[in-house]
C-alpha cells in the first residue's frame, strides 16, 4: 500500500527505538600488555584475537598488526551490531578505514542467553561486575569461532587480514577486556537494552517465587501536590574544557562527503565553539569566505603539497573561483602575517610620507641601492619589500626575469632587517 508523501511508517511493535545504545565510540586505547605476556587480559579478550589468528593466512601481517596496535596506530573505535570500525594509521599520511564484520546473534540465541543469565544470581552479579562467565558464553556462542571475523580495509593490501585490520582486531580485544558489554553490542544488543531485559526477567522470576503482594501506595493530599513552591536556583555552569574535543569517527555514506573532510570540518567547528565559549568571540566570524578558505588551507597539517593537501587546495580554490596556485600563494602570505599578510599580498595602497620615504635611503646606506618605489612596494632584482598597514615590511622573492612575487621570510618594522633576514635564509 502506498503511503502519502512526507509520512513515515509507524514503528513496528517491539522495534528498537531510535534513541538506543546500539552505537558506541571509544577513544584510542592506550598500549598495555597482560601480566602473562598475552595481548589481552581476560579469557574472552584472548578468545577474540585467537579467532582471527587461527584463520590468518600470513603470520607476518599479524605480527605487524600487533605492533601497530601496541604503537598507538588505531584511532577511536566505533562499535555497532555486527561491525567494528576505526581509522588505522599506516606508512602513508592518510589513515585507512578499517572494519571487522561478524554475524549478530538471532532472537533464539538471545532468549537462551537472557534466560540463563536471569536464572542464576551469580551470573547477574558477574555481568554487573564486567565479567563473562564461561557458562553464559557456552549457552549462546557469543565469542567468534575461527572464520567468523571478516576483516576489510581501504588499503591496497589484499592479505587476510592486512596489518591494519589485524591492529584493529587486537585493539578491539582490549575494549572487550574493559567492558564485555562491547561484545554483546557486536552481537546485536546494547548494554541498556540488555540490563533492562535482565531486570524485567529477574523481577518476574522473583514475583513468581514469592507470590503476589498487595502494593502499599502512599496518599498525598492534592493541595500539597498543586501548591506553588519557589524553584531552586539553577546550578552554576560547568567550567569549559581545557581543549576542544576530538571529532567522532564518521561511518561511510555514499551520499556524504569524504570522512577526512568531515573530520576537518568537525575539528574546525569544535575549535571555534571552544574559542567562543572561553573568550566570548568567534575568531572566524569577521573573515570573508576567501580569507576563511586561506586560513583553513594554511592550518592543514603536513609539509609540502601531499596528495591530501593538493586535494584540499583544489576543492577550496574551485569553490571560490580561484586557482590552486592563487591559494598556495595566499597560504604563504597567511603563514607570513595572518590576515594582514594576505592584505599585503592582494591590496596595494599608497602610504603617507614617513617610513616609506625613509626606507630607500636606509637601504642605500646599507649597501642595497636601486629599489624602485610603486604604491607601497620597493622592488629590486628578484627581491621586493611591501609596507603593510600595520607598519611592518613584508619581504617577497621572484625569479629575476619574472614578476612572480611570493611571500618569503619574516616581516619586520625595519626594512633593512627584513631584507637581511630574507638574504640569510
């Protein structure tokens, strides 16, 4: 039957609500080793890694993956039913998106698990103490058998598994050490969902054993309930965090931007929000779209025009009708002097008499004659000084036979010092 446009179907009876706990993201796990030399500290954590190790086709890749895990190459891990996802850093600058897939437990298996857990108080106590009894695992087969874990990675290595997937598998074992409810989430059920169902079954079992009892409900006069009472004062606001938070791991979506681009935008949003929270000012609000694009490109990590940097420059320049070369030159100016450095690059102006007129004789006295004045610029063979509205001289360089000026060196209030620093680079 066709539904009217704009209407969503009503949730089926017993369906899990959208505000469930079937998605959890954990920060990067610090390296550590069990006391007996094994990678994980619990029997279920080591059973997890053993399931992959027994079916791995290349033990060398497993060893490198374990070294990656111990070296902190695995970023935050996101766990959803049947899937464990993280970005893993390899030999290249851009991390690889890596995941481990497994089958979820069916309704029949969960019924067996819940009945067994609710039937014995020691099982309930063990689960609340973050322990997995062997008897409970045996009932439902929660831990993976050899071949149950299916690794996948965006790297070009077609090993089974590659070292990045092996690193993720080892780090997931440490998550299981800390909280076995992560294993239940991997198999399809969230912690709150399981605890609520266990509490319901335990209460039903206790009621059946003790028999029904008449509830004693206290009576409260209506005038007391409806009486006007002064509200307590609001609590003091929490102190702002010391640093901006890190963005979450973004799952792949064919209709969404690249996950690394989302990481960059989310990190920028977190930094702006933190600055506004701590200073009351938005440091980016007064910038034009072009200035903001230059600022973003200038803050991009990495040295040189790497593949990710070239892609960032290309996309930002295309969005604003500029060329990547325009953006690269503007980034050099921004790194030289921020917004003022970009203005010196793009906005010639006519300074009043004073420092500009005294610069020529000062350069001549220093043994550097022959600079030609034009607007706020003094040009010589392959070298140029530009006076900014902030009173600083910004050095530029170009090939002697071209007018292709690029910001170089550090601005200075003294033109001779600015030129000397440029010559000494």
